[in-house]
């Protein structure tokens, strides 16, 4: 019994030490990005990136809830256009709006998360020529609160999975 209590004590101590190190070592500024090369011209890829409605056809976050409710404001392809989503616990609730758009090159959006936590982020989709294809780079930037700093390694793994899934789906539909 004493050995079990010692093991539990060591585990708790290690968890506390990790939390302290994470709070001190990890920056509050969070940046994550992934890229994929798509065998299609920029104009064809842009059809699936430059519109919020088209984005939601390959967006992995929306797919986490088959009953998600999405309400669009505007046509979805101009600065100021936006959409509101409300879904299950995996998806939460929030809004995404276009803040900058350079056709066939760049889409910048602002994300406002409402549930399960309040927060803001900026996302970018940047298209650049790559050989006979198009390189798509998807980025997200936000500020991490203390709890998010502690969870950063898990966030990185989740973001990698979701971004890779989304970019893979974008590649499939753009190469058709």
C-alpha cells in the first residue's frame, strides 16, 4: 500500500512540475500551420478555399458534428461575410468572418469562439504556385490562457490531425 501511495505521489508531483514548466516556458502566442501541394491550378483550388460555403464542405471541424447548424451572412466570398455555427460538445459554438481576401492568393478570417470557451483567433489560407500545382498553407494564430498552455502538446496533436484531414479533403476535391 505504501508503494502505491508513493507512486501516486510521484505522479502528482510530476504533473505539478510539468504544469509549472508549461506555464513558464510556453509562449502565450500560439501559431500553428500545415501545408499541402495540390495538383491543380490556383484558380481551381481557390473555388474551394475562397468561399465560406465551400470551405465548410471540407472543413474537418464542422464534420465533427453531423447535426451542426451553420447560418451564413452574405455570399461568403467577400470581406465582412461570415457564418455562425452551433454544434455538439466537440464543435461548440462560434463565428468566422472574412477580414481580408485576395482572390486566388489569400483568405484571412477572424474566428470568435463562444462555447465551450470564449476566445478569438485568426486563420489564413495562402495559395502559392508550386511546380504545376498549388501549395496551400493553412495557419491559425491565437493567445493561450494558462490552461491552454498546459494543454499545448495535446492541442498541437489535435490541430495536426484536423488540419491534415482538412487539407487532404481539400486536395481530393480540388484534384477532381
